[in-house]
């Protein structure tokens, strides 16, 4: 098929829009959607100036999503004195897998001349995910431990680096899966938290002083298009699934959405359009309440509603196993 924009050979067909696009116009389309999301989410504060720039920490795992996000943000803001970018990589201690993706991170950061920081579970928590997956003291999927540990380190180091924003590479598929899971679980409060934590624009959310606010500039781009963009731009992405990946429920939702999308193109976009509006309404309602009292974790000093934060609970369980 030929590109609908210029007549050159098409490299992809977007069933949800009906468009066939060549390499040039496909890449432009991805870049345009990310820039539009940056504008619509008011990601760059109007108060940012060359003398007082914003610091954005980007979670760079070496996978396709984070590599594409880092590449696009650098291409957009590298010459903008109002923004300082820092790439942050978390090494979980997964033999073979993370070492290879760390190489991709190092290559990309060097290519972009970007400040790049690396922290490890072993240095921070005294454990490696390979060992956690083997011992599994809480009887959970490895992803349940790893997600808590990752979020803790991303937030903690974003704060340590003085970040104004923490950016992650969640794509359209990721967000549609989370939206559907929250709805099916009937957790309206979680829907509200999702809006204020990372979904709503920065001119719409309530501020949460205890945490560096997050953003997901890739969330309008389907996963396959992110992968194609990484390939066409020859980016050093490590595209291999983690050997411990086993989120059974999310996997079911993923398969359901892929089937729906195949039979009804545009399903993911429709889910997110409705979910974002509903999440905003839920957030307004739940902000009216006082919410749980926040306190310091007795072990690490982090913000929590319990004696120990979830991360410290899991670390203690692993230590005692």
C-alpha cells in the first residue's frame, strides 16, 4: 500500500484511523502526538525560565517505550533552556535481562549527551530480583514486588535530584489496560488517584506535596507503533520480555483488549477518552474528603499511611525468608 500523505510505500496501517503511512509521515505522526500531549497536559510550567528551569527525570529502562520517550523529549527540549533532562535507570538484579538493557541505556545517554544515573536494588535494598522471585515470601508474582521497589526508587531519586516532574514511558496499551482493570475492580477511589497522580493535565490535578508529580507523554501512542518507531529510528532499545514477568490478571486484560481492538479498531482510544473524563469527575469528588493521615515510615522515613511503607514491608519479608 502507498502512504495516504505522499504516495510513497507505506510502512504501517493504523486501522483505528484508516491511514497508511510511509516512514517519514509515520514518525512525524508519533512525534506530533507526543508534542500535543506535552501541550495538553501543560507539562512545561509557564513559570519555567532559563534562569529557573524545570528538572524532568525520565525513567529509562532500556526498553522500547522509555528509549523512545527519552529520544523524543531530548529532540524536543534539548535546546530549550527552560528544561533540564535527567535519565534514571533502575537495575533490579535480573541476570542477563537488565544487564543487556542497561547497555542500551548507556548507549542512548551517550548518544544524546544526557545526564544518566543508575541505581540498583542490591545497593538500595540489599536484594536482587532473581533471589526475590525464587524465595517469594509473600506468595505473590515477582512483578508485585518489583513494581513496589521500582516506584519507590523512581520517586525517591526524582526527589533527590530536585525533579519537578517524573516522566515514564507508559503507552496507550498500558494505560487502557490499567483503566479497564480499575473499572472491572470497581475501585473508584483508585480511578480518582490515577487522575491526580499521572493522568490529568497539570492545570487540572490536585497537588500532592509528598510526591514528585508524574506524567506519561507516550500514552496516546499504541505499543506496536512505539516499537516500530524505535526500529525505524534505529534506537538502542532492548526488546525482550523480563524472565520474571507474570502479571496474570493484566495479561488477561491485555489479551481481551487486543481482541477487541482487532475486531473494533479504536477501542483503546475510546476507553481512554471516556476513562479520563470519568477519572476527572471522580477526582473532584474524592478531593472533598480529608483522606488517610500520612506519616513517616518507621524504617525508611518515606511517606505512608502505615507504620511501615509497602516497600519496607516487602523488604522485611524477603530478609526474614
